[in-house]
């Protein structure tokens, strides 16, 4: 299970969001993730450790390589939390529409 606080904390960093966007295209090794950034391999590895700790990515061992990929369950959990907020906002707007419609008919 994802810790939403840790997930949103990890997502607060633009480099980590860019890494997740890259992983949305498919699995990648650390060296493949280093390429588009002006960061060192150890710096990217630290970002990956934060993402892994937040449950947003998973790594597997493939010889000397440790390819990373998105953790679908974590992304789904964040999406469910955001869906709850969207539903609440929609209900608020529906109530506002009702109030405005009632005000219009009173005039």
C-alpha cells in the first residue's frame, strides 16, 4: 500500500516527476534515466530511491542491471484519492448550480 504523504512528497520534485513520465513509456535502467538529465548517476539513483520508498516505482534485478518501472498499484491509489476530490468538487458545483437556478427562477 502506498503512503500518500510519501508519494506526494516524492512527486513534489520536478526531476522525479520527469523520471516517472519517462517510466510511463516503459521500463528503464538507471543509465537510461541519466541520459536526458544534467545529473550524475548517483543523483538519479537517489531520486529513484525516493520514488521506490514512496512505492511509485519497482526495480528488478537483471544481472548487474536493476531496471525500474512504474508501480501501477501506487498510481492507481493516487488516482483513486484524486477521484474522491473530483467527486466532491463536482457535488459542490452541482449544489451551486442548483442555488443559481433557484435564484434565477425567483427573479
